[in-house]
C-alpha cells in the first residue's frame, strides 16, 4: 500500500483482474468518490511479487 498510495478501502476492493503482472499497473475501480484510477507498482515491488516460492 505504501508504494502505490492506495487507501485501505481501495485495497480491499482489488480483484485479480485489476492487476497487470506484465506492466505493474493496478486499476483501482472503487477509488475515493467512486472514481476509477490507476496506480503503478515500482520495479522492486514487482520483483518481490514475482519471486519464486
């Protein structure tokens, strides 16, 4: 949440389809005032997300 500056309520509403793993783009459907917006994950966050488990 710190990297993208998304709000707690926005994070709760995120679905799998809202995130593009290739580009790091996160589409927020239920933003403040019910407005749609886009957030971007930085390279470091994307590397953590893609690390082997």
